[in-house]
C-alpha cells in the first residue's frame, strides 16, 4: 500500500504541471512576415506596414511592442536619425492604441489598449504610422521586431506587461534614396499661314476673293463701290507658359509700281479701329477675328478695321499656353478707291511676327 500511494502522488503532480502549461495560449508558427514602407526615402515621414500570418488567435492582445534596430538580433540601437516619438498604430488588428514612447531613444515604442483585441485568422497588418525614416543618405537595411502581450503596460516604462502572446518576430526593411527622374522640354513656337477661299466668313466680314498662303491678292478694282476682301488663317502653336502675342506690320504704304503713288491707309488704328469708310474713299486696312487682345480685347469686332503701320501692333494674343492644336484666327484685308486713285498696281509687304512668353 505504501508503494502504491507513492505512485499516485507522482501521477497527480504530473497532471498539475500539464494544466499550468496550458494557461497561456501559445502562438502558432508565425510566417510570411514582411514590412513595407510607404516612402522609403531617407528622413521621410512614412508608415511601416507589418504583415504576418500564424499569430495566435485564441486570446486578446493588449500590448504591442515594436523594436527598430540596426542589427537583426535587436542590438545596435535605433537607426541613425530615425524617429518614433509621434507614431501611431493602426491596421486590421483593430483597436484604440495608446503610444508609450518612453524608450524610443532605444528604438522601442509600445502601444497599449486596456480592452484588448483577439486577432482574427488570416493575414493581418499592423501599421506603424508617422515614423521618421533613418537619415542615412545612402539608404540601409534595418530591422523591426514585433512582440505582443496579454497585459497593457503602465504607459510610462516603455514596456509591455504580462505573458507573451506572440513571440518576438523580426523582419528586415530597407530605406532607399530617391532616384531623380528628369526631362527637359525645349521651347516650341510656330506660326502657320493658310489660305481662305472667297465667300468665307473671316471674323465679322466675308471674303470676296481667295488668298494664298503667301499673298493677299485683292485683285482689280473697277469701281469706287467695289470693296474686295481677302483673308488668311493664322495658326499659332507653342508650349510657352505665358502664351504668345502675334503682331502685324508692313514695309510701308502700298505703292504704285509705275507711278510710285502711295495708297492711303485706313484711318482706324489698332488701338481704336473703325468701320469701313463710305464708297469713294481710298483706303487699305485689316481686321482680326481675335477677341483676346490686351486693352479692349474684342475691339475689332462689329466689322472694324485699322490701317497698317511699320510699327508692330497686336493681332492675336493668348496669355496662357494654347491647346495642342494651337489657336487659329482669320485676318481679313480690304481695299477701296476714290474717283482719282491713280491707275496702277499697288503693293506692300505685310509682316506677321509671333513672340512666345516662355
């Protein structure tokens, strides 16, 4: 009997030890651990997303301890220039976590939640937000170690309390200097002149004769009631940030080839264009479709004309970069004669000049 009692006592003691060993849930085999940095640039403010599987799901977690270190074994201290004092903890782990930054100088930041959370199965993320990356300009590989506990810490010791829920697990991460990508776009500017057929609307007037891309042939005038009109389309394309201005001028008053007589210019000016004069008035002038000139933007509208000048005056304008197809405006020229205008062929050189604002 004495021998049997001793054997039972040993058996009872073994049972007691087994029960004690099951008191705290052990984590499963933690796998697939990774840390992704939202912005890996040195000294940038970034979030560190910790993703893992195999963590325990049987009991609540009330404290999360994160260690940032130079070496994988947790030694070497906080990476140079790294900051954890303003960090936050979010992610699918859930919870309202309170930061304990007492030991951030040693690379440790602790998050407590008195209520705790029992993690769900499947891949889970814990996001350490508002961290400051290491300032190592060339970038480097560092390490994050994460441990969970069943009891919240005091909030002033930089440590968790109670039993470990998920054992310390380490993952590597790397900061990388930004790679500067650059391209230089050269300035571009083009003026294209195209023809306008007869009986075509050109601004507020309608052409009576066709033009060419390099000439404005107003043709023959056989009566003082004839007012021939020819037009040209001007297209400006540019990538100038401040847009462009197109100017018009001429080499001088139209002059007769045989008589050397000067043909009278229209009395209206670029700043103050006027309607075409009455029949029997010798005049030569232009009008523009543009309604975005400086000053009175649409001053040429309602069929107003100006005489040309050897001084350049605005003809088209856009204070912004035009669309890729550019801006197109029609420019019309008109002539009329008086009863004593000398018979001759009169001509001048009309000049267009476009300047981009780069």
